C-alpha cells in the first residue's frame, strides 16, 4: 500500500451540487477518496462562482490554475499526486499531457459525467427532425472523447448502456471502463399524496437537454395537460436560466419559471409529479434520481429512463408520444393508489441500484489494484500510449507557443 495518498482533481468548473447532478457527483467522488484517507487538491481554471461548494470545509485544498501555462507543470511536480482525476474529457485534453510529463507514474482517471458524443449526436438528430442512428456517433467530438478515454488509465461511467456502446461500437477494452453511478438514497421525511400538489421540472439551464425539455413542455405537453387539469401548476426550476427561458413564464396558463431552487429536495417533495419529457441526452438523469429520493413519481421519455432502472419497474410512466405522456400524467396525478405504487417502485430502484454502500469498497479496491499494477495495465493499453505520444507532440508545442504569445 502507498504510504501517502494524494489526489489531484482538475475540475471543468468548481463543484455546484445545488445546481447540477454533475456537482453532486463531484462531491461524492471527493467524499469517496476522503473516506479512504486521501489528501485532496481541487484545481480549476474556472472562476469560483457564487454558488460553488466551499470544499475547504472538507479539508480539500482549492487552487486556481491557468491554461497554456508552465506554472501548472511546476505546481503538479511539487504536489506529486498518486492519482489525477480529470473532470470531463475537455480537461484531460488541456492538462493530461502535462500530467504525463510531470508525473508519469500518477494514475489518470477520467470522470466522463456522460458520453458527450452520444448526447450531441442525439441533439443533432432532434435538430434535423430525424431518428438517431449509431452512425451519428462517429463524429469529430467522438474522436476527441474516445482518444481521451484511451489515454487515461480508467474512465468512470454512470451508464451501463454507455459502457456497452463504448465496447461494441468503439472497441474500448472493459479494463478501461468502470461503472460508478451517482449515489442516491430515499429521504427520511416525505409528504403524503394528499399533502402535495402541482407538477415540477428541475434542471440546470447550462445543460442544453434541459432547455430543450422545458421548451417542449411549454409548446407541446403543457397546452394539452393544462386543458385536462386547469387548476394544476407546472413549476420550472433551474440554475442559470437565460432570457429565452424566462420568456416562457406564463402565469395565466399556470406555467411558472421559478429560477434557481435553494433546495431541490424541498421543491420536488412538495410536487405530486415530476415531468421530464427529455428528447436527447446521455448518462443518467439527476432530476429523476431526486424524484425517487423524494418519493415523487415521474413521467419521462425513453431517453430519460435510459440506464436508470435496470430490470426494475419505473417509478411512474415512460412515454415518448405527447398525447400518451399527458394521459398517464393525468392518471398518475389523480390516482392515489397508483401513485403510491409508483413511489414504492422508485424506492426499490434506489435501494437496489444507487446506494453508495453497493459501490464504495469495490471502487477503492479497483483503484488500489491499478496503483499496484499500473505498468502492466498501461502495457495492455498500448494504443493509449500511442495516442499520448502523438498528443504531446501536437499539443505541447502549440500550448507553449500560446504561452509565449501571452507574455508579449
């Protein structure tokens, strides 16, 4: 075993667990490594925004770093981490080669959040008003993302479907992929059916699928649903709403843009139903996990439920057709017995698929095994070494040129 345990996390942004599932995910990873005794430094080029988590209270050091700057090389050499975790592939592209040069023996982990090439391929299909096909996957962003996965020693995946896709479509070795979902457990105090009212949607508006979903709710779903349940409201919550989101606020039609929720759980557990007709996306959906935690049934799409329930019955309904979506939403909103059964279905999914106790020990064992056998693991991933070599050759000198230019 290692005498010292040092982890460097390079964040795409500073963690905002109250703004997005990605923020919650990052805080869970920090807690996992803290529990195993790691000294953690979190570094990011982003501004430390108003709503970011104060990670210093967890004993985590926070460092601001620069792009295209050799100051990072000095910083990472001095830190000399055992593990470097990249928050999304774009961060690995920017800093991975520097880590490899300065700390060649550090275990490199990529947290994918979701498969970006899958999400963007589905988004393009929606934009072009056609069905998504597997051929859509083979894009320029896929080349970048797959290369990043190959350059890392391990990539953390929240979706079993995406692991299968990477293995079957892109021929990625299973030894480079590790299933680690977002953890979630049911809340202790949950209002009863009779204590709840209205519908709710919640999601960070910096995430394009959320904007598309709210627009679809506004233009297609809610006009139909409002006619059938004119007294019910649809409350739309989410961080960073743009002007185009705010313009959808229509109180006369019971459609409310509420902005950021101070406490997502408080919002969701007061609602009777979560509506999430997600038309494109990837990974697993934090908003639907929150719904299950709050005992709030949901009506969603096949994209929404993807990779979330496994072999268990969903905590509501899954419909892609707008009229069918509305019909089951009305049924679930009015039928207390059905609502309670769906609530129990959600609790079962959480208990069997998302409790942290199901994953913590195996994950740490996997990390320790990789640290002990890193040389052989990398030999088995020779294509990754080739990509690393060519990335350094092509990126290193461009970065140094930018650095010199910035000095002038």
